[in-house]
C-alpha cells in the first residue's frame, strides 16, 4: 500500500543538514535573500515538516569564534530543542572550507600548521557530534584541490589526506566513539579541481588506510551528475563494497554550477532508479537531503522545498513497488534473463572447464540476433513514472 498521502514517518529516516534549511540563498552574484534561521528554529521547522533528523557542521551550530561557555550553552539549547521536537542527530561533519585559513586546503594544505589546525578542528567537531549522538561523521574536502598544479604534487596531497584520515580514525577509536567516517567526493567547486573527484576514487583510497573498516563513502547526487556520472552506479559500487555509510540526496543538471536542487526535481527518472536501488537492496541508513530552496523563496517556500524532497522520495518508492509488482515488467525481465542451459559458463574456474571454454565454438550471430526489448521495458517504466499505468 502507498504510504498515506506520502507523509514522512520516522522509519523513513529523512534528515536534513542545518545548512540546508537555513541556507539564506547567497550565491557568487547576490546576497542573502532570507533572514538568519537560528539552529533551534531550524530544528522546529524540520520537526514541523516531518523530518526524522538534523545534521550539522560544527560551525552551523557553534560559531567558529565562540568561547567554551558559549559553545556549551548553544549545545545545551540545541539538544533540548531536538529532544522536545523528537529529532535525532545521526550525522555530524566539520566545516573545512569556509574560513580563509582553508584557502589552500585543509588536510592537504601546504602549510603544516594549517593541516594541524584542520585536524584539531575536526577532532573538536567529532566531540561535538558525539555529544549530540551522531554515529556518522562526514568529511567533504571542498577546499582540498587546486587552481594550479604548480602549487604541489597531487600524490603528495593524497599522502597528506591519508595521514589526516589515519590520525582521525585513531582519535575516534581512542575516544571510544562509535563513528563511521563517510567521505564525500566532488569534482570541482569551490576549487577548480578537487582531489578525490568521484566516489570510486574514494573507494580506492579507503583501501589504503590503516582502519578501512570504519571508513566508507557519502555519495551525493549532484556531485556525480555535475560531471555527467551516474549516481546510482556510484551508490551501487559503494553498497556492493559494504561502504555505503551515508548519502546526500538532491538534484543537479549536468555541466552547470552546483545547484543543490530539491530531490528529484531535475532528473526524476534517475532519482527513481536511485530510490528503487536503495529500497530493493534494503539500505537502512539515513536518507539525507543536502539541497536548498530556490533563491526566490521565503521560509514558507523552504518548508515547501523540504516537504517536496521527502514527498518525491516516497512517491518514487511507491513507483518502485509498482514497478517490481508489474506483471508485464516481470514477464519481460524473466524472458530476458532466461538461462540457456546448453551454453557453457566460466565459473567456477577449473583447468578442464577453462580448456573446454577456451575451445568452445560460440554462435556469435545467434547470440546477437534476438532483440532485448529494453525499449518496451523502458517505456513501461516511463508509463509508471508519468502515472498512466
Ligand atoms: C556543502 C557541500 C555539501 C557537503 C556538505 C558537508 S557542505 O554544503 O556542498 O555537498 O555535503 O560538508
Ligand atoms: Mn553533500
Ligand atoms: Mn553539494
């Protein structure tokens, strides 16, 4: 049965960053269009629209120059607001991109003092997240990149990133924090070229760490689509590797600036296959929306935006259920995947089997002759998405 009116429920695990609903619509060409939304107010807004949780960067919550006592007061009030609104904090992260100190990068900056400061700031952000109950710690290296390759060798940057990650894993283990790190890739923006531009790059990097078991990825729809890549494929690879610790849902038209659009608003078909994948495999992590409302909106529009993200997810989840139960679609899939037992296989490897396969004569023309009916299958998908089926 379709979830009633596509209303979010806690078990949907819909979360938003403080920075998403409190985004004031600033862009490189124009100033803020919405008033500041204090963290406590953002929590209330998220509770009102039916979110399950709220995530934050250290400085979304605690200003970078706050004194220890100011920090404690802010955290106390925030936690109280979360408790009263029934909101969880599943994830925390650290802002290593806004302050000018990070203009040359954070963990990869040339200045060792900046690198040390970045590690210190991250440890403090981990403490803050743990205090609020976060179990996932996202790292997005927005400034870890270059405008000119002249400034450092890129392999040196990778070594620095590894050193920092190894250190932070030790810190998490030492403190007994129950954290899993989720590394978030992006190809560019704000740097011309960011190191670790894809989820796949991070997956390869993670295998080189001292504690790969507590490090995974946080793929983002927009970051994959900015460079024309396929989010569902990135997510699938992470999932298959046991590394899908978190994900950022939003939307993006390939080849444009960083849009962070409402989930499913630009590429509903791609969003459908992503939701279908997550639901089919039984992903149990948070469905986190890392997006923001159009610059044309006031806070009523921000609520419309947040509700829209969740509603679209739930509609697509219902469409996925319909797709899986569609008799014509299932018949087509069964026909396509029919096993032809008379043909040889290559698994498992054995000397005899390999020799037999090596010399078998395949009828290539026969294998290529039959139409696969993907046109029909895709149109059935479109019929479901457009609501005529
Ligand atoms: C920033 C970025 C996002 C990251 C956030 C986490 S901050 O808004 O655009 O993709 O997920 O640092
Ligand atoms: Mn993101
Ligand atoms: Mn983004």
